[in-house]
């Protein structure tokens, strides 16, 4: 009977036991019984037929070996999750900076990554992926494994750009928000020898030459772009926007005389301090510590305030313990004197939010950005 334990072997064995239990039963009767139960097994070709309905008491089949192994593996995986979080990171973490190397954001991200990596007992490798208004990093998170080894800077653009164009992500569903850490100081600069000495000069020139005053920004839909568009709307002027991949390209265009001004974060600090560029105005709610003589757009009467917090995110579905471990490392980083010195260099302050608060902030900002985009006439056409 052992030769029939491949398909339905348990039933074959029990049928043999039933036949052998009758007085005088022999091999012939056993074979007859098997034929009656399974007529297609005795040398017949073709599909096996369903057996007849017999009231036979059978023992419960032994557990399937593969099922047992799967169950044990699942149990082991469940038990291993806390251990995985404890062992994290076991290799370098990729930290995407979605802007070119050499700018303010690059410097800040490298300082944060180095500090957080030390706290984790590992290494964070900054990967510059410039372009698409800072969205190449968020785009990569959509397809990255949610294991904590791929992170990216997330700007306010993740809540804004989906209202302006079709995006690869949904900011309310596709990210694990780790922590908000700091925010930009933005300003408008011109070349030092420009005839535009003040924001009043700019407005006067733009009114006399509609659409002729050009300004660079780090991309369509970025805060430096929209802040200037809002200012122009309030001032009743029309300017010409020239988007670049990041600060460095835009500043080269200004110094080379290809565009008349640049709207960006404080990557322009060294040029302003060296006297090769002039800062006309900043966009915050108050004057900066580093350039206190420079007015804000708001105080000049244009009712424009653009504070722009940013933080770190990962793919959706990250283990909470891993997210918490990353959060704690970055929170400690914004207390690191070396990181704070980098913030100070670019006139950035600490703007901290934990994971839950950061996710809530993006959700609320998503609604506000929709209203701004619609007011400026930049909403995606549907």
C-alpha cells in the first residue's frame, strides 16, 4: 500500500484496512474494494474520478510538512521584528538631497546626515538627485523598500506640487514622515552692479517694462518661485520666471548677466557677504539675524510671508520602531553644535515636529497650498 501514498494515500490505506478487517478477506477482496472506491486508479487512464460516498471512519491526516514549516517561519519572523529594529542599521543609509551639491540645502543635509549617522552607530550617505523642483527624492520613496535604508528631504513642495501637476506620489498616503527639522530663509538678490538698488526700483522698472524683469528660482512651484509670484500679484507687476535645477546654476546665471535676479534660499549668503550680490528683501515674518538691515516683503507692504519648514521622510509602511529610531537620531542632530553652526551659516532656525505632528502639518498644509495655487492661477487644468 505504500506505493499509493502520493495522491490521496491516506484514503488508500484506510480502504485497505477496512477490507482486511472482514473474516476471510484476502488480496482479491482488497483489490475489489479498492476498485469500487477508486475505479480510475487501477491502471485506467484519464482523470481520477471522485470516490463514492462511503461512511468510513478515517483518522485525521497528518499535518502537511510545508504548512508546518510556513507556520514556524511566520512565527519566527514575528518574533524577529523587535530584533530587526534593535539591529538597525546594519548597513549605510541612503539620504537623498533633491538639490545639487554645493548649495545651502546640500550643506545642511550633509551636516544632519553625519550627526544622525553617528548617533545610530552607522553611516548616512548623501545622494544628490537634483531637478523636478526637489521632487526626485520623494519620487524615489514611492518605489523604495520600507526598510529605513532610503530616506529623503521633504520640502513643502510635496504638499503643493500635486495641485499644479500630475505627480508620482500622494503626500497623504505614500510617505512615512520621520521628523521636521528646520526651515529656509528666502530672499531676492541681484548682481552688485545692478541698477536695481531696492525693491522699489524693481517695481518701478517692472511697471515700465512689463514681463522684462527676469528672476531665477530652483524650480517651478517651489517656494522661491511662488513667493515672488505672490509679491508680483500684490505689486501689480508682471515678471519673467526662469527656473533652474538649484541654487548654483541660478547664481551663475545672475553673475553672468543672463538673468537679472535670483529668488532662493540662503545659498547666496557668501555672495552677499562678499559684496558680489545685493540682497533686496527676505520673505520671512521678521528680519533675519544675519542681515538685519534688509527689509521683508511683508514690511514693505506686499503682505507676503513664506516660512518654509522641511524634514525627513521615508517610504510608507516603515516599521514604527525603525521610524522612531530614525526620529530620535535626527532630533539629537538638531541639538548638535556642528549642525546648529551650519544652520546659523545659512540663517536657518530649528523647526522641530515629531513624526505624528509632521504628518498632521503636511495634511493641513495640503489644503492651504491648494487655495494659494488657485488664487495665483497656477492650478492644474483638469
